């Protein structure tokens, strides 16, 4: 079983079969995350509630790199 990671917009995750998934958007209601919009590497998008997100059994693949970090690395 993979660790349960909080959904973070812009971060990439992998599922147990190796598919890449990126968190695109978090939808909040009453100050709490209610829905997560994810996008697979093939472009397919899906909206999940939090139990659905945690049910995906994802592992953090790599955090996105901020533009400042990319420029600094040049």
C-alpha cells in the first residue's frame, strides 16, 4: 500500500499500475477541500471527492518545480 498523500495542485502522483496523475484543482466549501480535479497524462480529467482521492492509492511522483528554481538551475 502506498502512503496517503494530500492532494497538492501541480504535483504529479503515480498509481499502482504506474499511470501519472496530476492534481489540477482543489474545490473548497466551508473552508475545507471537498473535490479534487485530477488529470491523467493522456489528458483525461476526473473530479473526485476526498474518499475517492485517497482510494486511488497514489504515490508522490515528483513535485512541480517553481519557475524561480528552474531559472536558478540554468
